[in-house]
């Protein structure tokens, strides 16, 4: 029966949809080959791409690719890319070891597992995999433990087989797994069966092949269930489509995409009942439809959809081919709503262009999905769309009525909502539960609790099923009344209905976080954790799911606001105990660690999250979290090595994202990733690339304010207020959701324009009041439900402080105090510590800082610090959040200046400074100088000051000194190269006198003598050819122009980057040490022993060399380019650069180093046009 059905569909089992040669040529497949009909295979060409997140075929260099995999992947990364000696040693160990202990077997299996995880993202490692398997299996079996190791590796083959499937490397499966399976006589599993059916094979030249005969036999096998067949089709098509995606999308790639769609239609027709896609509830191929729905490359949507229609029409009639487009539209509502909207109007245009009957092209679902899309990306279009397509209305009980109600709620049109809802009564079974839910949400916003309860009672009397929207409105009304008992009761009602099949189970997980709202508001952390524990245990016992990853994200955010690492660790322990790890959980954990300056833990957790992703390294959300952490960590880096580590990771993610298909940004976390990439490119002055990716985000219709934030901040720092308003208008025009994150920049622009026009700040005051209304801080009825006060409060508070700062206390005090009152009313008294700091800053601006207020705030901060130290969950010196320590330092300096501390106060301050609290450099200078000047009262303070400097400051000075010495060596190499090529040594020295003085170069003889013993011949190039690959400040390019030479050796680039001991502090410290140790050599030796780095630096000439050099250099800069009227934007680096170039850019002794030059290569006579970046 099935075979007859297949013949009726004109499907030949051997030649399933194999195009003729002429067809191939017309598609642009002139080089496509296929084997004769005796073979069951055929192939079509796909450029050799990976299923991985990033497109490594376009990676700028092998070194870049080798720079990412760290932590538990260090050994694997080194074996793949770098360490030939240790790689061979490991392979020899596997091949020659006579026996293996149980621990050794476990370690080898774990290393193999890590390698397989890396292979999901980085298929360059297949070569090492082959060598590893060869060493394990093609060896003499000398002991049972060798057999045990081989068996353990084979038994753990499933993840590797899945990698082979996803990367289309059937050849490797046949080469390394099949022989071992045959030899061990081990039975095959599902993964083995799957890969043997599909036989996906990718090759640079031949393209990709799969076994059509096996696939079709499987699909037509009556003994195989429908779900497994659907999964097989989904796997083949999704894998092939992802392999076919790249940044550069050719005509051949496009043809391949169409060919895959053609096969998809044929195969689904073989197993499904007629037109499966005509059923809106058929979701079995949604993953395929999402991939098909994103137009490939830069191809026009119209052409792409027309080609799809032709393919579908080969199998089905015209009407149903348009319904296939409808099924695609449904899957894009959440992923790319703008495409759903465009596809609707494509279909509408087809009616005119092809003279088709409207009912054969557009159906009610088209309008419904497009209305849903409008709610997500442009709600203003929704009503006109509905009004202009009355023939597509879905009647009283369809979904469109609810969308109209939702629109009224979003636009705050309460009259329209009430009217539409009341008009439903008496029309069939209306209103339905969905309509009650929307109306009840609106009533909750209006705080109409009595009417809310009445509708709930009415819904129950009518016997309608509850949905999460109804219950969400009810629970939130009880949260507003702080009735925790009723909140839990209502949640339990819904959970019970869900367990009985009367409510959506996934909605339970959406509602659960509401249980935690009141305890979080009251800072009842133990209650929050008890709820988590209680419901996780119920999950284990009943298998009903209450908690998902988003709940853990919210708990992590709460812990950051306390702040409490102890809470984060307690939550983490529960997740691990109950096995609740997920992408959302890991993203929340990484973010929480990062926000509390636990950067190293966040970094380590990012790699764990990659490893535990459904497909290792396959979640964009984790890449986004990792990039954000690396950027924060680099900003707070205490030393150059840490800074470089983060720069490497940032560079990898940025560059690999930039050279991969931009469709990755449609995935969860994509907006965060692209906005941080834009920020990073801007930070590095790569404005062309920044603009490119910004424009690309517009083409992709990524409508999110975060993509604009970098540009808005850029215009703010340039005082280009009209440009900010221009960007704001564009965002409004695109109906992008705008929050306080953006409004802060817009208010800054309006404030400054008001100040210039002398309008008494009327416009900016009105704007700020309007924004506060959007957040419900004047009336709930004006609140924009899409804005979250809890999420945006820090931006909003900073925005209000900016207003107070410019307008002044007289005009802003009333508004500010009302804002503070509203915040306490809405969020309770236990505010996020970051918010408390901002609000105090505002109070000081309004009332000035009196001694009593400051003392109260200082004690509050000290209590927070003490609590953080007490609850710190790790056995190490506590690492404090930067916001806490910076503010504590400010308050401490002010308090010491205005108070007379007792000895107990002083000891407590020193104890806190030795407990992990890190101040700013100038704060340390003020506080430590205070204690150095108190040595007459207590000489022991000197030892404690030295300890604080040893632990927190001196590494910055040593880092700077090390950087100076390394740069000095590089400069000598360049100077010798100039002398060797130009010959006129005295003239060269005269020309470069300003740099010679700074780098302590006395003459040509000194340079030649110093370099003679180094044996350096290649400009200290890296393995990839980059010049001056030093630890503290590597150059990063393969060639050097004269312009870059002057930039690189600008002395101001050597200045400290992290914490350091100031010159004033060092001078006073040296004086005090000499004074109090003058007659006590033993004490001096003790200090050298206890604080070696600080003492060796402070008590030797090391501490005086650089200050002297900088003083001389800066005096020259100031003479040539006085500060005058320069504003804050012109910093020391820029001024020094301008002076150096004014003196040396046009010298006839210019520096040019080509990409392949060594120190004996004759210099070019003119500068290279580009610096090649690796």
C-alpha cells in the first residue's frame, strides 16, 4: 500500500528527486557530481562549513582559533594547536603503557570527552582524534586494563557519533568507530543506526552526500513509528541547512538551500497525511521551518519565497503552497516577527501579480500570526491590519479578538478595552478564558481589585478553564496587597489544575516566580530558598515541573542586589542537587558572579555552561554572557596579564561573530551579544567595523535599544545633542521598546538644549515626569506594561540624579523627594544596595552632606561590608563588588577628613582594608597617608600599611616598571634598525631625542652593546609573525608603519592601568621607613622579609626612575602643547601623540618594518599602506 502510494507520487526510491544534468547546470551546479544508479548515493556541493556556532572557515588565523578554549580544555587545545612535544608524549603513553589503573582509565575517558565537546565547535581537532583512537586501539594489548580502556571509550561513543552526524563526517565514523564495533562484537545503539541510515558526508570538493535509499526505506518502513521518522527528517534537513549557511552566500549555496527544501517536501509527503502543514497545530517540523523562514544571504525575500512556492507546487496545488508559507510565518512570530509581517504582504502582493483568488492565498491564520507579530515589533500597525482585512477575521471564538483586547491594554485605551469586552457578552460562548485574562490584567493595572474578583468568580461559575494570564493577574493583585498566604493558595490552585490536565503545565513554571516576590521584597532570603527547596523536592516526588531556569535567573539577580554570594552559592547547590542546570540558569549564574566581581568564577562557569549545553558550545546566550563578563573583567583587570587574557577572549568572540552568518543574532542572547560586540569595536576605535555590524543589525531588523546604546553614549560624550535626538526619533519610528537605559541619554540632550535656550528646563522637566509616569511612579493607569521598574530602576535613578545635577536643588528637590517616596512605596524599604547608593548621592546634591548624615551612611556601608565579609562563602580573601568598594572608599576618605576616629575605629578600618576591600588609587593614597602620619601614635600602623600595599598596590607599580623595561628593549631594537638602514647615527639620535631621553638611551654604542648579547634577530615576533610579542604590551601587527611606531612607543601608553601606589604615597612611605627604622636594622630586615615586593621597590631606585622620566617627558609636552582651554576629552595619551607626530612624523629617518622582515632585512623606502592584523 505504501509503495503504491510512493509510486503514485512519482517518487523513485533509487532516484528520489535527483535533478537531471541540465537542471543542475541551470541551478549553477556545473561541477556537481553524482555516482551511477548502482550506487545509493548522490551528492550536492556545499562549501566546507561547520554546524558550529561560528564559521571557522573565515577565521583570520589559526592563532585566533587556538586562543579561546581554556580551563578544562587547556590540554585539548594545546594538543590540537600548539604543544607537539606533550601531544606526542600523551599519544606514546596511550600506545605503550603496559597497564592502566582505574583512575588513569577515568582520566583518559574524561580527556576524550573534553575533546569530543570541543569537536562540536572546532572540527580542526578531528586529526588529533584520529591519532588518539589509533594510539588506544591499534596497539598491543598487554593487560586487561588496556581492554578495559578500549571498552570504556567505545561505550562512551554516543556524543562522538552525534558530532560526526552534525559535521557530516560519516567517513570518520567508518574509519575509527565501525572497525572497533566489529572487533568488540558490541551491539549497535540508536546513534549507530542513525548515522548508518543517513551517511552524511561533507567534503571540500565533492560537497555533501547522504544515502537517499536508506533514508527512504526507513521512511516507508511500516514498523518504524511516525515520530522517529519526523525526527530523522528534521535532523537531516536542519543539519544540512546549517552546514549550508555562511557569511558569504553564493548562488550555489542558494540553489542547495532550495534543493534541501525540495527534499524536505518530498520526504514529509511520504510519511504525513496529505498536506500536514495545513494543520496549524502541526509543530513537528518547526525547527526546520524556522531555518527555511530566514532568507539566506542577501537574497530578496520575494525571489526566495517565489522559489519556495514553485517547489511546494510541484507536490501540492497552488492554494496549499501558500499555506506552507503560513506555517513558516507561525514559526517566525517570536524569532523574527518582522519577517512574518513581510511574508503577509508578499502573499497579498501575489494576489495581484499572479491574478489569484484571494481565498487561495490568504487565510485567517495569516492575519492572526501577523497581528501577533505586530504586537511584538510594531503594535501601531495592528489595528489597521485588522480593519483592512475583514474577510480574514476569524469570528467570535478565534484568536484575533483577544489580540485586539491586548492592543487596547498595551496602548492604555481602557475605554476601548471595556467596550470590546462588554460587547462580547451574548455572542455565543464569549467571552472566553483568554479574553477574561486580558481584561483582568488591565483591571490589575488599574488596581480595580473588586472588579477583578468579580470576573474571576464569573469565570469559575461558567466552568471555563483557567489560564496563566488569569492567574497572573490575580496573583499580582495579591502581591500588591502583600498577601503572601493568598499568593501561595492561588498558585496551588493552578498547579493542581495543571496536574489534572486542566491547565498548561509550562504556565506553572511561568507563575512560580510570583511566589518569591514578597519574600524578596522583604529580604527574607531563607524563605526564598525554602520555597525553592520545597518545590524542587515536590518535583522529584511528583514529576510535576514547577521551576525552570528563568526562576533561578531571578533569584541570582536578587542575590546581586542584596548583595549576597552566600545566596548565590545556596541556589547553585540546590540546582546541582536536583539536576536543574539549564542555559537560562547558567546565564543567570555567570551574570551574577560577574556583577559581584567574581570574574574568574564567572569565566570558569562559562566553560562549564558550554560543556553542558544541549550541543556543547552551541548556545548564543552563553557566548553573550561570557563576552560581557570578559569585558567587565578587562575593565577591572588588576594587571596586564589578566587584561591580556580577557582581550584574547573578547577578540575571539568578536571576530568570530563578525565573520560568521549574522543569523546567529536571531537566537536567544543574540541581541546582548551583538550590542556588546558593537561596544567592544567602539572601545577599540574600530569605527568602520562598528558601523558595519550596526547597519547589519538594522537589515536583520533586530529592534532593540541595546544596539543603539553605544552610539547614544558616543554622541553624549561628543556633546552632539541633536544626534541623540535623531537616533531617538529613528528608534521611535521603528517602534523599538525604549526604557530608562535610552531615556537617560535623551534627557541629557534635552537638558543641555534647555540650558542653551534658557527655557527654565521646562522641556526636560516634562520629559522626566512623563518617563516616571511610564514606570507607574505617578499613576498605575499610565504605566507602560512592557516596562519593568525592577529591571530598570538603576538606569531610572541615575537619570533622575543627572536631572538634579544640572537643574540644581531649588528646582529639582520636590521632584526628587517624590521620586524617592514612590520608590520606597513600590519596592519596599529593603532596596538594592546599588540603588541605595544612587539615592544617597541625590540626597547629598539636594541638601548637601552634613556630618550626621554622612556618619549614618558610612556606618550603613560599614555594616554592609562587615556582613559581606562574614557571609563570604569561599576560603579566600573576599573579593568585593566594585560599586561597594568605590563608594566605601569615597565615604571613608570624607569621614576621615571630617571626624577624629578613635583607635578602635582606625583598627577596624585597617582590618577592613586587609579583608579584601579594594579602594581606588587616590582613595588608597588619602587613607594610607593618614595612617603613615599617625605613626607617632602607633608605630604598628607601618606594618599594616606595608601589608595593604603589598597585597593591593605594588603590583601596579611593578607592572608599569616591567612594561617600561620591555618597551625600552623594543625601542632599542627599532633604534638599531634605523641606524643600520640610514647610517647617520648622530642625526638619528638628535631627531629622536625626546624618546631617547624617556627610554634612557645615551648613545649608539650603548644600543649596540645592549642588544649584542640578546641574540634577538626577528623583532621579537610571535609564532604567527606579530611584532614585539612581549607580555605587558604586545604590538599585535605583523608590520609597522612610522605612524604606528610613534603610537606604540608613546610613553603615555606605559602609564599604570590598574591600582598602584602613587608617587606621593611612596615618597612619604620611604621617609617614614627611614625614620622609624633608622636605628633598628632588624625591623628593617623584617619588613623586607614580610613585604618583599613593596620594600624592594620603595627602597630602591626602581621607585624613582619612571616618575623622573615621566616628569621630564610631560614637561616637554606641556611646553609644546599647553593645556589652555582643552576640555576633559583631550587626555594625556592624545596630547603626547599629537606632539610626537608634530616632531617626528615627517622626519627623514622614518621607521618601516614589513610583514616578513627581520632585523637584517633592508628597510623599504616608503611606508606600507596597511598594518596586517593577526
